[in-house]
């Protein structure tokens, strides 16, 4: 038997995972686009990624506000607003590695292209890890979990393939 508190916790976890997955896909597309252009400087790449990340999070947050008004016919309460901010901007942790890699490249210890490729790999691995977090507590068989994780990894690889096709 599930409790209301358990359901609320599951819904909150799902919202955070959804935002992290969405932000990770957006960051992956930008990192791959930057890598395909070549000769980009670390600072320019980091700024482009930063603007994309905050633009994406702002769009998600705005969508949450508007959908809440439509669904409930009222503005968010202070508690609901805090939750929405935490959910939207709590997703930032999902994209820290590409920024760290670009920082190392900015210090001259790594070529920017290598930092961008490493960032893309980290983001795909992050998608798989987020998928595992999503399915680990759900009563699925091992093969159902494998299918869910495989599908998410395939989607990440699809994004890479589409970006390479578009900019190749």
C-alpha cells in the first residue's frame, strides 16, 4: 500500500529527474554543436552553454508556472513556487562536468575540442545514470530495466548522430 506522502515524494523525484533529463539533452545538443564547429575558445563555449542552460531552465520554469495556472486556476502558493524553483534549477547538477572540462581547457591543460567531446560522453553517461535512478525503485524485471536504460542510451546516441549529421 502506498501512502499519500510516498506518492508525493515519488512525484517530486519524477519532476526533478524529468528536468535533469531535459536539461542534459539540451546541453548535449549544444556541446555537440560547439564541437562540430571547431576552433571555438573555452570561454566562448562555456558562455554559450551557460546561456543555453539558463535559457532552458527559465523556459521550463515558465512552463511550470503557466501549466500550474491552467491546471489549478490560480497562482502557485509560496510552497509550490519554492518546489518549482527547486525542481527547475536543481537540475543544474546534471550539467556540471561539461563546465568543469571547459574550465580545464580554459587553463590550457586540454584542447577545447577534447573537453567538448568529454563533456558529450559525460552527458550520455549522465542520461544512463538518470535512467537507472528512475527505474531502480520500480518493480520491474531485470530485462525491463535493461530495455528502459537501453532506450534512454539509444536516444542519447541518436541525439549525437543527428547532431553529427546536421553539422558533419
